């Protein structure tokens, strides 16, 4: 059984390993296989996002962390920075439950939308988020999406394969 709760500072240490494990999924995609060996978000960055109050973790019956979602409120929108589920725990509904936890929280805070950037054609990216109610949006719609895509371009991500998505609440 999996449970979802708000992340605490103690969770930050386990999060880089979860992201590293989750990235194994990209080995199946030849032109994105490099992501599996790319650097992951630091423990310090996770700790900083947890401090802002919009980060969730999933854990299994033995209390081991299996996944996380980190986000940040900007201009009344909950922007999702990263979501990862351990490779041996994927496709069990944890990702969907993490999104649901974030959405419940955003609704309770009366935020107007949730947003993210992701790969357009990777099955567990844009098509998955579309199945959670997100829609493709012009990044000019919202400055955080525009600046995030620009930072991704500068970091060397293949920007033509990225898209911006939003879910109005
Ligand atoms: C995205 C991610 C967090 C989803 O977590 P998850 O626990 O596997 O998600 P769920 O089980 O709730 O649903 C996953 C859905 O994505 C799609 N999906 C996931 N993996 C897939 C695969 N290998 N092939 C095809 N579709 C896949 C399916 O639609 C699946 O739903 P289904 O199993 O009901 O068909 C996880 O795949 C992951 O960590 N990926 C690597 C990191 C990443 O891409 N993060 C997102 C960055 S924007």
C-alpha cells in the first residue's frame, strides 16, 4: 500500500536517488537515453522546495520513499518542478496520486491552475499529464512557463521536444 504526505526536511536526502532511479525509464528512448545518466536535482534544492511547503512524497508499507512531487506557488499557480517515482514502483498509480495530492492542496489554497513543462512525445510525460487533465498551452500565457523553457534551453535540453502544460482548477 502506498501513502502520500507532505514532504519534510528529513525526506530530502532520499530524493536524489529516487530521481536517479526514475530516470532509468528514459533508456528505452534512444535520443533521450542520456537523461538516465544526467545529473539530478540536489538534496539542497529539494530541501529548499520542501521549505516552501508544496512538496509531497509517497511511501510504501515499510515506510520507504517511493516517489516525490516538488512544486512552488508562483502568481496563484502551482508550478510543478519535478515528479519522480522509483523505477520498480512505476505504473502502479503513484504518479497519478501525487498529482491528485498536489491538486487537492492547490484547490484548498484557491489557486487558479497547475502548470509544468515536459517532453511532448514521451508516454509518461505529456500524454500522462494530459490524462490527468493538463492541456498544452502557449508558454507566453504564463511567465513561469516561459522562463522555465528558456532555462531548459540554456541547460541543453532539446527544446523543440518540450512543451508547456496547464490545468485550470
Ligand atoms: C512520470 C512518473 C512520475 C509517473 O509515475 P507513475 O507512478 O509511473 O505514474 P502512474 O502509474 O500514476 O501512471 C503512469 C501513466 O503514464 C503512462 N506511462 C508510464 N510509463 C509508461 C511507459 N513505460 N510506457 C507507456 N506509458 C507509460 C501511462 O499512461 C501510465 O498510466 P497507466 O499505467 O494507467 O497506463 C514516472 O513515470 C517517472 O518517474 N518517470 C521518470 C521521470 C519523469 O519523466 N518525470 C516527469 C518529468 S516532467
